[in-house]
């Protein structure tokens, strides 16, 4: 797969696509970890439906992660 990126996009294009896919994967895993993170007495933060949705729809945990980071930023700004 990387060789086809290299053949079609060149060195820097293949490097950029590979880097973007890697960052997307890291954010996906971080979003899943954030959704399933226990808090306040061991309750799961997200529901089972959210966990299943996060695994099956990779863009959902990334959007959730960005929204959660924004809401935490707003809480910190108020304090």
C-alpha cells in the first residue's frame, strides 16, 4: 500500500498520507479510550452504544475528542 502511494504521489506525498493516516489512527484510539474511561466511582463515561459506535464509525471518536477538548477548555477558562 505504501508503495502504491509512493508510485502515485511521490516521496513527500506518500510521507504526508502515511503521517495523516497514523495521526488519524492515534486520535481514533484516544477517542475510544476517552469514551470508555471510567470516572466518579467507576461508572463508564459513555454508554455501550457510544462504545460500539466509536469502534464501527472511526470519525465519531475523533469528533467526540475535539468536542470534549473544547468543552474542557471552556471549563478551564471560566475558573
